[in-house]
């Protein structure tokens, strides 16, 4: 869906484009509606990989850009904290997994 066709929804102090205008390159229709785009250009992508609920991996990709003279010295977790909060609120990650932190951060 193009940004012009998306509607803006206020959430946690951010404007979300719904449905997400941000596409994610996947080969099947199962990949549709995996992302949420924010009006500031940030993007949250949530993917479940694996064979089901046992042994599956939840992948959370967060993208945020900053201008050349932006706050590039911030700790990554601090810089992405608003996106992490939005992702958790939208997807209910903590409630569904019982985890307070990821097991792997790359």
C-alpha cells in the first residue's frame, strides 16, 4: 500500500501508517502485514520463523534513521527504546512470550 493510501494513527506519541506502507521482501503471502511504518520513516518488522510454536523464533527488526548531525552517540537500546515499546504494545511480545529481554541482540 502506498503512503498516500495509508491512514495515520497516533500511538505512544508517534504517528503510525496503517496498514504499513513498509514492505518486507518475502517470497510468500505469509509475509504480508509484518511491518508497521511510522510517519518519521522508522519501521518495525516482526517475523515468526520456524515450524510452529515449539522452537519457533520471533524476529524483531527495528529501523530508525537520524540526520547526519543527529544523536549518533546514543546507546543502541536507548535510541531504539521508543520503537521497542511500540513493538511490544502492538504485538504483545512480553505478554505472549513471558520474556523481558531478547535472548540475542545483533
